[in-house]
C-alpha cells in the first residue's frame, strides 16, 4: 500500500511544471473551402448572386429594363408562381415533392367560382370553403405520405391527375367570365386590385406574395415547428429519436401547402379576371414551382434552403423571361437558359452539401 502511495506521489511531482495545454488540431481552409462553407450556411446567396448578375446584364442590354413599370410587371408575373413556390418549398424541405400544387390551385379557384355562381353561396363564404377544401386536398397528400408511407412523388402524381379530372368534371368545362364576376362577386377578384404609387401599377397579389414569403421565412427560421421541418428533411430517423413527431409534421406541411395553393387559386381569379378549369397553372404550376425552388437553392434532398431563396429563384425566371423579350431574343432561349440554370443549381447544391460531410 505504501509503495503505491509513494509511486503516486512521485508521479504527481513529475508532472509539476508540465504544460497543461490540450492538443489542438487546426485545418487550414483554402479560400474555395471557405466559400463552400459560407454558401452552405447561406443557401440563398447563390440565387441572389445570379439574380444580381442577370439584372446587371439585362440592364446593360436594354435601356428600358430598369424602368419601374418593367420591374413591377415582373413582380406581377411571378405572383402566382411565388405563392405556389411557398407551398412547394416547405414540402421539398422535408425531402418530399408535390406534383399536385398546380391542380390544387386551379381546382380551388373553380370551387370558389362554381359555389358562388352555380349554388348561390355568397362569395366570401365560397372563398373560405375553397381555402378549406384546398387545405383538405393537401392533408390527403400528407396523410398518404406520412401514415400510409407512400412515396411523395407517386402520391402527388396520382392526386394531380385525380384533382385535374375532378376539376373538369365538377366545372363541366365551364368558364365563368370576368364581367360576370365583377358584377356579381367582386370579392373573388380582390387580389387583382392595385395601387399606383408614382403612377406605377402594383397588384395587391404582389404584396400578398411578399408577405407570405416574409412570414414563412420567419416561421421556418425562428420557430420550433420550422426547425422540426428542417430536421425531418435532414434526417427523419434522428428527428424522431430527438422527439420530433415526424408524421404529424409531414401532414401539417402538406396541409399548409394545400392552403397556399388554394390562396394562389384565389389570386388567379384576380390576376386573370375569370375562373377557368383549363388554366395553364393546372399543368405547369408544379413545374414552375419546382423550377423556382431548385434555382432558389433549396436542396431536393431536404433539410437545406430557404423561402427567400425560392423567391429569388422565381425572380430569376421572371427577369430572364422579361429581359430576353425586351432584347428581342427568340423565346425558346428562355427555356434553354432556365434549363441550364436548373442543372447548374443542382450541381452547385451537390458541391455545397460536401461542406457538411
């Protein structure tokens, strides 16, 4: 026993004066690596840079590009896509995808119009019912994905076709004219109203889109629910072990996406004036929203990106369409360049994701 005590004492005496610093390992990061990490932390940076470059280029190519009327027109053109993009964004953040967003928007607009003109329901009530039914359509998508465990792509591909068919059947392919809506149910066209600061026309729909983007940006970044959405998209198993109710979050996400699509349907009536079951948004809305999401830097693998990035992505598409039109380029170049941007955006996303590995 005494020998052990002596050994311990001599050992402690031997440590006197020794350095107490802990070993440190520092990795020298190159400039490229630092940029990669910065982009990983700021997913909206890439689309913001692309948007700024596009604005400068088209501003130099066309003298009229930076006129207030031109910029206002771009915002009006992306209003519907921006709102549907909010729906698509929260779904993609959970590593899902929603191919039915366009169909929900069109069907919701048809429901609002037909409930008013065919069944005599007051317009405000029809609007509320349309918003509720749009939310229910999204809820069904979420329930099938979360509870039945079906792949989001397959579920929403199926509901896209079901909803489009239901849209045509319920409406009997009948279009409600703008003049009739203005005379009998002006509330349906509310978002087509505008203000004209400085003589520049700005639709109410533009303010709605910006408000939704701002609200959802706050919700996703500053609330527990928003962090749960990112967690489900990043690693659902780890999120569930951490106490996140992943199935509940998924259902809520798809239901909220349905509500946003229904709001977009209401905006469509104001933007176009009429209620048409054949509106192009039914077929193209999903592609347009996915385009805005991908170009906006939201990862298709889930867990990374921002609503603000999606907004920049929608703006990029609008700027390209308007800019190429103003310089007299063949419209097909718009699709060509946007296609290139989509591929480039996915490639950049893959490169940025390596920073987290």
